[in-house]
């Protein structure tokens, strides 16, 4: 939540990461992972992003005193989207996910397994999905396709909150129904906010939710780990897999065997 234009983050900005033989850090910044999560702990980073956005939405909506969300939609069905749907289902919400790929689709099957719906945007737009499955109390936008942000603003339910986690670096411009969106936000008590850089607390809560998920459905999280690449020396294979594996959910490097 820094207000500085220049911030420090290991492996991201102006600080070395931990790709080293040895490293040391303060225990205050380390999160203990339950032994049952050892094989799936690589999912903690996207989990922390989703958890921060969802928790921030709940914190913001405490202003209403009566906010009891029932329906949510997640835009994007990659690792972040799948984990966001999981966290929302664990909170008891009805969840709809929108993605580009048409079923049959592993991601859609994974969502159905946890009681969430999946819709391809090739078959139904967000506006159409909102008319059929909404109104949505919470929307998480994680596609990287900025026009969806404004469509989400337009369809967000009264007293709803929109969390934006995708980063767009292009120069796309579109026409938007500005008056309708503005009026809807004012008269409908709506909120839109951006979320980035999860904190230690977000990792801690995320680890707790993952442990809950693993305990109640032990096979679900491992199915997200679709494309392992063994050994750092095979980094070129890792990069090729990231860019070419069309059905990949999580591509990751097995640095060393689990002990």
C-alpha cells in the first residue's frame, strides 16, 4: 500500500530474488506452510493475489454494515481465476467464471467440481451472463483485457464492488457508456478498486484457505499443476512451455525433489 513511486520488492523491483544457493531473511516476512501443502505450495503466490483482492473487497464493504454478498463472477479462468473461484466458494458465494475457451475444458471441469459455473465469452458476454446469472455483488477482473473493466462497471449490482487485478500496459481506447456507469455508481453505492502486491497477512490467510481446500478435497489443487519442468538447467524448456502449452494451467520448475 506504499504511496512511493519507487518501491522495493524481491525478484520484482530493485531487489534480488531468492534464486540462490543460500539466502536469509527475517522470520517476520516468512509464512509457514502446512505439511499437507508441500506439493502444492507453488500455488501460494497466485492465491495471495486473489485473497488480497477478495479480503480488500470485504474490508471496503464494511462501510455498508449490511453487505452480505451472494453472487460473484471472476473474469479469467487461469490459475488466478481458478483460485479466486475456490476462495469465493469457500466463503459460500455462488460463483460464475468467464473465460475465452469453450468446453470441453479442464478449467471448466475443475470449476464444476467445486460448484462454480463456467461460461465461455465466445458464447455469452459478461452483460448477457449478468442478465442470466446476476446481479453480481462482487466481480474480480483478471483477464488483462481492459474493455471488460468498463463492462464490469456497467453490470455490477447495487452495493457491489469490483476488484481489478490485471495490469494493462497498452494504449487501447474504447467508447464507454460513461453517463450510465457514473449514475449507476452514484445511485447504486458501487465501488471499483485496484489491488496489487499481496502482504504477509494475505499469504497467511491464503495458506489457511488452501489447507482447508486440501483437507476437504485432496485431489483438486494438484490438478492445477499441469506442466512441471525438472531442474533450473532446463529454463529454456520452462520458457517454451509457458508460451506454447495451450492447455497449461500452472507451469512451474521443480528446483529439487520434495524431501
